């Protein structure tokens, strides 16, 4: 009698990732890894330990506290990995000695902060110092972007008050401006050559995680069949923060635009915390509610993810393989 073929074991995984320069970073329960395609065609894989399991610190697991911490931590870690992946391309080319620095890089290397960091590391690895500074800059730039998304729409919409527009109309216009700025920014950078390639790696990351969650062998052919959209994506998280800000903004006063802006900044941690919980819920539960809250982010992912080629999928498989747990049950939501 012929044996019955065992059906794939589907799970909702905790594994997350991020697209890098010619590479992908994946983070599992106990291990994180980054894989980069080097100029010679080989794939460089680097791993390090993380603690995302049951014994992780309380502030990384407590609802409505973990959101802000994990968001900032992931932003910093992601910036460090991007810096490292970029450096791997230079080192592999062997041109790091002759590489002409941009004006920004030259200024950055000559700042007191960089010199102090380099000295603290005893000059043995200035790349670590650069990575640390770039991580801080990335966090600051993200905060500035959020400030722009909150202040200018409020300022422009506030002008409608002089025309006698009701508060609800001003809030709607403010929300529409925020969405246009976000979508417009994503669309513009998606048409840049290097970012378009990064967005294809982003698609490879999603498709590979989807293949693993489907319980299928991690082959290029299996990964290609998967969707490039994922409800736990950072793109969806940013969209949720914006939408939550729009909803909260309906109830904020309009008597002073600076007061309104200040209140929006104070409420940013609340928006981040709630958005994080909603993203986690969408990652482990599939129902009408999670489909509704996931829809805007999944739509925006049509811009921030692109279909990858086989070589990019190979990099994604190389990145996820080291972080896969021996026991799949430890990786379930």
C-alpha cells in the first residue's frame, strides 16, 4: 500500500527581516543573520545571537511597552546592518583604501563624536564607530520625517480655519496630506535605481518567510510561488502609525497649531505602541478585523516590495537558514 504524503505544517512565524544593500537581514528566536551578495558573486553570511524567546527581558514582551522599545531597537539594528552591508561591498571590491568619501562622510569622520568613538574602540575598527553614528542618525532622521508628517499637514490644514472650515474637515484634509506625503515619498524613492533593487530584496525577504511559514522546502522555485506581501512588514507598521495619528488627530484642538503639534508628538509613543500590537495581531490571526487593518499597509507594499530574481531569492534563503529553530513549535506566535 502506498504511503500517504504528509501535508506541509503551516505556522505563523516570529521570524522577521529587513532588506539591506545587496542583502537581507533575518532575525529569529535565538539567532539573527545577514546575507549579502558580494561583487564576486559569492554570498557572505554573518550570524549573531539574539534573545526573542520566552526568557527575553520583560520590556521586550510586555504589551504596550514592548512596542516603543522594539521599534527603536529594530531601527538602530537595521541601520547598523545597512552600514555593514554597504561596507562589505567596498571591502570585497578592495577599493576601500582608494574610495573617495562623499562630503557628508568626510564631515562625519571628522566630527568629535566619531573621533571619540574611534578612540574608544582603540582605532581597531572605525566601521563600528561609523555604524553606531549612522544608527543614531537614522533614528533622528526617522523622527524628523514623522515630525514633518505631523507639523506641515497641521499647518496647511489650519489655514482652512480662516475660511470657516469646521474642525472635522480640517482633520480630514490633514490626514489626506499626510497620506499623500507618505505615499509620494515611497513612490519617489522606489524609482531610484539602488532603492528599486533594495525593494526587490525586500520582496525576496517576504516571499522566503512566507515559504517557511507554509512548511515548504526553502528552494528558489518554492519561494518564487509565494506572495511578496506580509502583514508584519515595517511598511505596514508605518502606515498604521500614520492612520492612528489621523484618527487621534480628530479629537485634538485646533486653537493653536504649535500646541496641536506638541500634543501629536506626545501621543507618538501611544500610536507606536498600539500600532505594534495591531501588527503582531495581524501576524498571528487571520480574520475580518486583521484583514481590514492590514489592507492599507499591504497596498503600500505594492510600492516598497518588488518581485525578486533568482539570485536575490538565494540570498534570502541564505539569510533565513541560520535563524530557523530546530523545533518549529518554539517559533509559533
